[in-house]
C-alpha cells in the first residue's frame, strides 16, 4: 500500500457502513456508533445480520473452490473494511502463495486496510484506493502491477454492488477482464 496518501482521521463517533458490516459479522473493528446503527437496521430488518453472514460465508466457499481449482490471484473490488475471513486469509490458508489486491474507493476503508491487512510471507496482499467505475485507473495502479500478473489465471471479484447499474458494471468488468486476457 502506498504510504504517500493523505488519509482522513477515523471518526469513531459516526457510524460507517463498512464498520456496521463488520459489526453484523461479529468483528472487532467497529465502534459504539457502528453497533448502534447496526442495531437500528436490525430493528427494521431482523434478518439482515444473518444475510450478511451468509454473504461472507459464500465468499469463503467461493474462494476455497477457486483456490482448489488452481486459481492463485484475486482482484477483489469493493472489499469494504477488512473483516474476518477476507479473501486473502481464505486463499492463503489454502495456498499460502496466493496473491490478492483489494480495491475500494472509500478512504476510511483504506485507513483500516493499512492497519489490518497482512499477507503470508509466500504470498502477497495489497490494497488500492480506486473505483470500479474507473477500471483504467485500477489497471494503472503500480500496486496492482507489482502484485498480480494480469492473465486469465486470476479472478476478478465483486459482490453486493448496489450503486452501479448493470450496463455500467458489465462495461467496467469487461475492461478489467480484457486486460487480463
């Protein structure tokens, strides 16, 4: 991760979506404001925490399956706050030499990632601040080129996308897949 970025301070008195998600997962990287917001959301939608845990469990199953199929590189876009069983943790438990790059456009998530993301010595893990809606910016990041080999033997992952339309997602992912082909 680049150290030359100006990052915002983490305001623990205001809820942040990534930390609220961490709270629903039973994580430790959240604060009172996040837990309060998580509880309010559960009052409106009691099954929400279980849905988020199911989403996270699916991520783990998918990564284990892909590593078992010989995939060792992952580009995880829209990662959110590092929480339990991140892509790199699951992949590197199965294959310690796995290489992962996380992408998120939220500077608060980047700040948390700098503190929380670690890799196995055999593998690599990096994080870059970028937006899926600008795939060329993702592809131009030095961290991406230093960590992953852009080839068909990698996985481009994104889940729980809500801000982009289908056409925008298809175009952005098509650009990323085209660069790996």
